[in-house]
């Protein structure tokens, strides 16, 4: 009775529990079968969206900006191109200094364009707004994921807004991570000093992304940031500026600066070192019409050490510049600085010097440079010394190596990673000289393989024999087997030599003679994958654990290589006898 009385109460309590939130699609400016609800504007959709669950989908057109602490997914109908918003979904801030998307706790954004609000100069000073801002201030793990998104800063006469700004507010606990895949990050238009991307205090990865500034730095990596660029392009006055980041990794990326390509600074009181790695990348500075400073400037002027390494990269200073690679400690008491080039090019095309070391060492191995300048105890290797190469590197207009360049096949293969690619996506360590020995080139680009293609010939199966032409099947391991062990040889082993790696197929056939007619019946096939050289395959004389009957047999051996070409068949006569 008590159980029956409780049953209705349990059922009622179950019905009263809130159901688990189901993901909904909140649509703005569009409709469709996947739309759970439709809304007149961005604010209504944000109010209805469930934190951490829902998606807001926009149609093409211009919509109000997003500013929220909710973690949501935002999907548009397209982002347009870096130079045009035609047909795109545009989230446009119209209030001075506001972001197009303010995502305080992160979220996911796909295929749309976010534009910051305008700036003003009178009364007072106000910069343009940020295209997308990720500034977590709460504890816990948070992430921002942008794919096929174009983030554009708001225009301003004095200080246009940044396309993307990532950084924590205060000192919240937990990991904060931002990822950008494809798309573009663009500064606002207007006066000088514009910045396309600002990052501080968190981990940021950009893959296959365009970063462009109209009159300032492309990216500014500030204190404590951990930033990776992979397969990306940066175009700006200074392609990358830093102020004491924890780490900066540049892989297969093109940095183009009219003043500096890469500017590394440790101007900070933070105690940890700044580690910078440039790999398979092209860094250029200066132009034919404007004076630059250096393709890479590495400077220790604060309280933390700086470690800079470049591998398989090209540094070009054009026009009136100081240096291709400039390493400096601003005072004798500045923290240590190390700068190392390997398999890399440092080249000035105009005035200046390839390597300039001021109170700092520049190390170079398997690298190309022709001039150097040493000041205040700075050190750098003598051009052409040891494994380095001096003289004209013979660069094409895109800074790849021309045929006959002395830098082809002159790199160090020991530093390559498995599957490593050059800036253009070609495999590293190819044969560029035609001697059929694959060695990496010096610089960001690898010359194509010129080793002649070997003739497509079938494998050769030679020196075919059998250890025993007459044998008994291998005996089962019984007590009486040892009695007959020495009466006749047991089993055999086929021996042969292969000209190349191949699959060897050995067909065993029994000889059947009837009324003067000889026929052959297959009894089994042995298959073995073997390398080139002397090889062997064992045959016990047993098939499916049963001994073959005494009689005459033959073996037919054929080798097939990876391309499907077959060797000439080889045959051996065999006889199986009783033990």
C-alpha cells in the first residue's frame, strides 16, 4: 500500500523536474526548416538564446552588433572578401568605439563579417571600435573559435580600430584560448597608427589567415601572450610588433612590412624569457620608395631574456634599410639575447648589411649572408665560414631560388621534422641539383626534385633454389617422431634473390600423369613480402596441418613489385617422400 501511495508522488516529482535544454537555432533575417524561432533583431535573438547551447543564424545583410557574456554559436551567410562586403552577413557597430562583436566569454563564429564602430576626434579623442573583442574576465576555461570570419576595425581619423583584440581583463583563473582559421583580420581605415590585431595574456592560433593594417602594425603581441601563425599572411607597416610575449611561433607565413617585418622587444618587467621561432617563412621590410629598418629586429631592452631562432626562412631588407637581421642589447646590463639562423637567408637588397650584431651574438649555420656589422662586442660568423654560404644567392622575384643558385641542396637535413613543408607547401629535402641525393635548400623555398625518374622495369627474381628437392613433410611433434628424424630430410626452404622489394608468390602444384598426359593441380600458395637482396621462404610440406601425399610436385615463383610489374616465372621440381 505504501508503494502504491508513493507512486503518484514520484511521477509528479519527475514531471516537475526541468527538462535538459535542447539546442535551438535562433534566426535573424532568414528562415528555414532548421530555425527553431525567428527574431526581428540581434538583441531579441540574444535574449532568447540559452547560454552554452544555442546557435544564432543570420541571413545576408547588415545587423546590429553582438555584445554578450553568453557562450553561443553565431553563423552568417558569408563574410565577403577582404576588400568587399557584397553579399555578406555584416554585424555593424554604429556607436563610437563599440565592437562589432563583444564576446566576453568566447563562443564560436562562422562565415560572417564583424565591423567595429567609428571613432571621433572632436570633442575629445576616441578610437574606432574593434571588429571582434574577446576579453574574458571570469574564472574558468574559455575559448573563442573563428572560422571563415572577416573582422574589421572601425574607421577613425586619428586611430582606427583593430580588427581583432584578444586578452583577459583582470586576473581570472582557467585557460583562455582563441583560434582563427582562414578569413581575415583588418584594421579600420583612416589615420596612421592603425592596428589589425592585438593579443595579450592568452593563447592565440591563426591558421591560413590574412592580417592587414592600413597604416600601423599588423599584429601586436603583448605581455604574456602565446601566439602561433601557421600558413598566414601579414601586411602592414610593421608586420609584427611585440612587447615581451611569452612565445611567438611563425610557421610557413609571409610577413611583409614597409618599415619592419618582425620587431621583437622585451621591454617589460615580466621575469620569464621571450621565445621566438620562425620556420619556413618569408620576412621582408622596406621598399623601393620608402626607407625601412630591418626585416627582423631582435631587441633586449627590458628585464627578460630573448631567444630567437630561424630555420629554413628568408629575411629580405629592401631599399634604404639598416639590416636584414638586426640583434641588439640596448645597454651592457640588458638581459641576454640569442639569435640563431639555420638553413636561412639574410639578404639586403639596397643599402645596409645582412647581419648586424650590437652587444649581442648572432649564430648562423648552413645559412646565406655576405655582409656583417659588429658593434659593442656583438658577434656573428665570418661570411662563407664553416657551413655558411656567401655571395649572390640568385633569388627570383618571389625570393625563391633560381636554377643554379649556390643555396640549392646546401641545408642541414638533421634539423627537419617529419613531413616538413616549405613556404609554398612543397616537401622539404628534395634533389634540386640532379644528383639524386635529396638535401634541403637554404631559405624559405625548396627547389623541385630534378632526379631522373627511374625506368619502370619489372623486378628480377634470380638465383632460385631449394635447400631440399626431395623431402618429407615436417613431422608432428609426437613421441615417435624422433625415431625417424634422420631417415629423410624434412621440409625445404626456397631461396632467391630480388632486385627490388616485392611480393613473392610461390604456387605449389602436384604432378599428375594419366595415359601419357601430364597435368598439374594446385595444392597451396605461399605469399611473402620481401625486401631487395637474398631472401628465403620456408615450406613444411604440410597444408592445413595435413602432410602432402608422396609424389612429384613443382613450385612456380613470381615476384610482383609495388607498381604491379611481375618478374619472369621461375620453376623448381620437387619430390615428397615418406618419412
